[in-house]
């Protein structure tokens, strides 16, 4: 019998973690575009740079995590295949 909450058991699956990470990256990029277009002055510039840096950090983490997952026998074939399998 697995131990943990339902959410922690779902996040134990690499595909679910990958979907969550990609959703956060998409949100960060949308935040960068919105603040870059609609927030004036230095606050907009700094906010846009922060969102871009957040998105880049998540991208690097996802890349490293994917490299580590490649050594396992997991059947993960990328986020697009994961979305298609769930739809």
C-alpha cells in the first residue's frame, strides 16, 4: 500500500511533474510578456526580467531532471506525448 497523499502520489510520476513544470514555465512566460507590454517604466522592465529568469530557471531544472530520468526505465517520451496520452 503506497504511503502519502493522493497529490504526492500523483507527483511521484515523472510525467505529472513534467506537466506541472511546463505549466509553470508557460505561466512565467505569459507573465513576462504581459508585464513587458502593460507595465510602464523601470518596474515593468524589472518584473519582465524576473519572470524571464524564473522561466529560464525552470527550463534548466526540467532539462536536468529529464536527463536524470533518461537513465531509468520510465516510458516518458516528452511533454507533448504526455498531454496526448492524457487527453
